[in-house]
C-alpha cells in the first residue's frame, strides 16, 4: 500500500522564545522489506539557525534544530510518500513458550540497538508494576506460545479498556491509566509493554501513523488522522520482533506506518528540547494519511 502523508505540528508560546534547541522525530523510517520512504520533505517555520540530521541509538532519523531569533510560534510540517508491505510477513507461529523464550534470551550476547536486552528493564514511561504484571499473566496459557500470549494480551486490552481522549494527558503515569481502565493509544501501549516486561518478554514502543477509514457513505475528513502508537514484542530467535496494536486489538498491518522505535514514548516524542521563555504554551497536531493505491 502506498500513502501520501502530511503531518503538521504547531506550537504557540505566551511570550517570545529567546533561544531554543529541539530534536524532531517526525519522518517515517526506512524499514527494508517492510517500509520504503520517498519524496520526504520537512519544513520548519521560523527558519532554523542550525539544522542537521542524525540517527539516534535505535536507528530513528532525527532532525536537530536551533532557533536563535525571538519567536512566538513554531510550525513543523512533514510530507512524504511511503510504501508499506507489512502483510508479506509470514503469519506462521514459530515462537517458543515463555520458558523457552527465557532460555533463548540467556544465550544472546548482543548489545546492538535492536537487541532484546534493551527492552526488558523498566523505562521512564513503562515501570514494572505488580498489578500490570498480574493483568498480563492472565494471558499465559499452558503450552501457549509467546506470540499467542502477546496477541491475547493486546486483544484483552482492547476489550477491557475504553478509548477516551479526555481521560489522560501525555504525561499521565501508566499506573493511573491502568487503574482508570481508559486512555489513548499511548496509554494502551505503555500498559501492554509494562505487562509483557513483567513476564520477562522484551517489548518496545512504536510511534507512527494509522490510516483511518471513514464510515461507509461518509467523506474522509482532512486532518482526521492522528499520530498513533503500538507495541513490538520479541518472540524468539526464529520470529524476532512482532508488532501488535492494542488500541484496535489487531496485529500491525499495511495501515500502520512507522516513524520510530523506542523503549517508550520518552524515546520517540515528535518534538523534544529546551527553550528560554516564560508563560504557557499550546500545541496542535493534524495528520493526513491518503492512500495512493
């Protein structure tokens, strides 16, 4: 599936910003055999005083910018054509059971960015909480595979938790979202990640876009799409990383376009940095994901 994608981030500051430095993670990443990016453009207003590209530890493309003149607004626009062919992956379950997974993990010595060891400990947004581990343990089945456990947990989250954009904020702790049984894709993903790690299953955070399909007979709304988040879990040596969307209760498919991989949201936030100002700030986001096929 091919897509024309546009992301717009707009920030307004109560008082002028005298100096700012930001790390911008908004462009889809190249994933050989799964995702190919073309015609990429990132526009920043006001024009940055400094601008450079690099890859972070996890291989995500990052735009580093500095804004020195005073400014009260910041606009980031990303445009790209992306081809996704995720559905060509095999659906055969070759993952071990949880005990077998622990045996495989014990043999691994890699510290590469994609190594499972980076995605087992607690992280900033996905602490190991006993009540989340207990909830995840409800998906363990006698003789069941790790992949079936991951899928069952994701589907249970979809059924037990309410999608409610007003229930949480971007910095709501994962334990609070779990106790409320409500939240957005970020909360669903952090709960699932923390639960899997509590069971000894490496799990990470995926930021990206999701193509939304309007109800039959209704027009598609421009800007109706939003940035999305889902989970990747390491399912053993033979299967590697597999992705699941707990917000929708489905494996990640050709409608899921990846921006970045990380341990949790703190590793992949679209805009992070420091600035000199006082007072409040507001931000808005709009995403268009237009199928080209």
